[in-house]
């Protein structure tokens, strides 16, 4: 950051971070990356190692979340022009939080329908809505000549969030799972929920009320 501030032609001009909406969108996208991959990693472990589904079986079952995320993205895109970015981001993050919390009580003797389905049905549309809100916020008010930089920043923040999410929930699962795999997975889902809380705080206190 010090080098960029002193450079004659910085790769990332620090003035871009004066845009509050851009900063909020990037923080939201970071939280989305943390929560999405932080949830998907332990969910895959639970489905295959605890519930005994094959990768193909669980992939087909989890397509319900993909479908719901598409629905959430379309709904978010339609509503953001009426309500603004902030309400869509808040609503989306509440759904992501709710979906992660629904997965916390997973059990060794459960099933996809009993343990997983409700969480995916709630998490999916929240994820889609958050993607839309974060992308729009991260590009709002950015000069045309810096739009490529802004798009690169938000994509980078999602990638960073994804990597950190997996790393953190893995550490949490290992630490909490000394007495059983399911205990570790429950803790991992709880960590994913905490990431959604961070995104909710960013939506509430960083994004402007109307943009």
C-alpha cells in the first residue's frame, strides 16, 4: 500500500477506496466468498463421509442450491433498481446466515432431506442476491477508465474470501472434531454463519442507505 501511494502510476490508485459504495461492495463480496466456500467444504465432507453419498449423488442433490441461487440473482437484479443495493445485500446476507445456521444441527444418522435440504433452499437465493448486490455496489460511481480495476478488485476479493473460508473452517473443524467428525462439521457450519454476520455488518454500516 505504501509503494502504491508513492508510485507515479499505481496499479491500484488508493483514491478509489474513497468510494464508500465500492468499499462496501468489496467487503460484501469478501464475506460471500468466506461464507459460500466455508459452507460448501464441510457440507461436501458431511454428505460423502458421514451420510455416505457419492460425489455424483450429492452433486445432483445440491443442484437445488444452484437453481435457487439463480432465482435469487434474478430477483435481486429486479429489486435493486427499486430498493437500492443495501436492502438487497442485507436481505441476501440474512438468507445466507439462516441457511448456514440451518446446517449447524447436522447429525450422523440424518439424511439429505432431514439435514441439508432446508439449508440449501435458504442459502441459495441469499447467495445469488448477495452476488448481484456486491457486484453492483463495487462498480457504482467508478469512472469508466477505472471500471476494469474495480471489476478486478471485486473478483479478487471473492477469490481471497473463498480461500480463507476453506482454510478457516478446516481449522475450526479439526480443532472441534477431536471427539467426532460431526462435532467438527457443526463447528465449521457455525464458522460459515459467522462469516455471513460479517457481511451483514458490512451491508448495514458501510453501504450507503440509497445508491
